[in-house]
């Protein structure tokens, strides 16, 4: 049987969105992404707990920041033993509004990868797409450190990332969908907001068309999916990072895609005006978009909360 996952791979690079590298092996993705929440979830499992203890033992006199980053890099190493492409490793979300600190932490992470024999080309440093985060990525890209700007919810963020020449952005489909569904309440019509009409799908499509219209080199990786219909509606996107449960559903469903939905050649013919951004213009447009403002802030808070939990778990393990 030819599955939906088989068809999707014809048009889009499939990425595994998990820190569970044992699960990654089941689906043979090209790349993999992690974040503090996924790593925290992984190290709480019995089969991954030894990695945490091993990291602590190997670096007994290191700071908490370094131990965390060594742990992230250890997971990254394991993942790179499985996937042929790249792994994304996230900078502490508590630094999301500090450009200099983000740059320094990213340099430290990439140095740990280099010390482990892994080149910069195999790693994407994940940074929240705040103005400060985007400017940090601009500096890092100039140094040859490739970045994945995450928590992207609107075109202004995507354009600012393109202006900074970042390697890749991660627009969050499912979280956009969640916001609009919550706002609509009892008035929400699931059928009317499905497929190409899904608000998260529409947001990524807008970014895709803009990037292809103006020949932006930054890669687009749709993320945070709630169902396989959202994924299939974005076939043709550069990359899609997909959770293990949705990868399983795609691999079990008989394929029906005959052509990609997103098409660069069609986007090049679209009537789209270029968006010119300064810092003040970026902040204004982000502020005008209630969904993007709220979901960016919420996403950072969630990652920070899980980073704090990971710190606490490490502290407990040190005792």
C-alpha cells in the first residue's frame, strides 16, 4: 500500500518533531526537531533517564546552563545517528528578549556539538522569533551558525526572518488553529475551517507564497499540527515537522495525493506587495495581530516553564 506519508515525501521534506529518538527510527525522517518540552518529556521516561545521569556524571563541575546544553547536545547526537539531515536544538527561552545572551548561548551550544565531532551544517539553533531573537539569528548566520526561528505566527515575523537571512522558520499551524477556534467559541464551524480554509494552513500558505514570490532562500517548515488534514493541505511546503502520533496515522492511511498543494511557480505569479520592515514597523504589525502576539507570548512562557522544570529535574538528580 502506498501511504499518505509516502505521497507527502514526494513533495515535502518530512521532519520528526520529538526528542524520542527510538520513535524516530520507525518513520525514517530526514531531519528532527526538539524543544525544551520534548526533552523534558523524554528524560522523564525510564529508557532515557540514563542519558540525564550520564550527562551529569560527565560534567560534575559545570554550571546548570552547561549541563542543560550538554544534555540537549547528547540528544542531538543520538538523533543524528538516525537521521541523515539536521537536528534543531533550542536556546533557553528565558533569553528570548536578550540578543547578546542568545548569541552567546547559541555559540556555546554549537561549540559543544563541534567538540563532539558534529559540524555546524548538521545543526539548526532554534530561537524564538521575537525581534531580539531575529537579530541574534542575523549575527549567528553571519558566523556560519544556521538558525531555525520558531514560534512564527504571522507574515511580519516571517519577513523579518527573511531579512536576517535565517536558514529556516517554523510557523505553528496548530496553535493558530487553536486560537481562532477558541475565539469563535460555539460559533466555530469545523467543516468550514478545515483543509485549505484552516486558519493555520492559510497563514503558512501566505508565508510560502510571499517567500516564493520574492525568491527568499529561507526554508519554511510548518509545525504544530493537530490533524493529518492540516499536514496534507500543506504538501509542497519546504519541510513539515510532524509528531510521532501523526506520522503513524499518515503511515497507516492509504495515500491519495496526486500533486502538491503549495507550488512555488504559482506563487511567483501571485500579486503580492513586498513588506518593508524596521524594528518599529515589526513591533507595530505584531501588536496589531492579536493572535500572533498572544501565541508568541504563550509559547515563550510554555518553553520557559518547561526549562525551569528541566533545571529542577537536573538539580534533584545531582543530589
